[in-house]
C-alpha cells in the first residue's frame, strides 16, 4: 500500500469522517482552514486516490461523489502490515512497537490477542 501524501491524507480524513459520499466541492469546503486550495487541485487528488484504489466514485449529475474503499482502521492496519513486511526483522520491529505502547494500550493489545487467539 502506498503512503498517502499530506493533501491526500487530509482528503481521506474528510471521507472517513463522512457517513455519505462527498463531492469534490464538499471535500474542498470541509478541508481545514489554512492555505486556500483550488477546486481542480482537490479534484486531481481525488482522481489520484481513485486510481490508487483508496476511493470509489459514482457519477452524480455532472460531478462524481467519492467514498473511501476502507475505513480508517483497516487502512491503518494495512499500513502497519506493509511496514512490518518491508522492515526486515518483523520480530524486532514488533518489539520496538510494543515498547512504545502505554500500559493501557498494552492491556488493550493483550486483550485483543487473547480474543483473536483463544487457547
């Protein structure tokens, strides 16, 4: 899975936050304030995300409406798997990850592992 660029990530955040498909205009208007962005820039980003498989689209009148192909959690899990797969020593990478968890996150991970792998 390819990493999202900064503007791609901002656009995906809007799609993940919405329960409905969004038009280019709706995404543009929902982007956080900061520097102004052109409609065509957001349209190009959404088209790129479509080409990469991150979003689907359907024509609505003269425009498209877009939605994410995966929810945020599934995307994050895939990114983590890709990072582990490309990192060489999976065990060492997992150990470094686990060492950075808070006690609460460790307990949550332990409970999830127990649930996924009952003895």
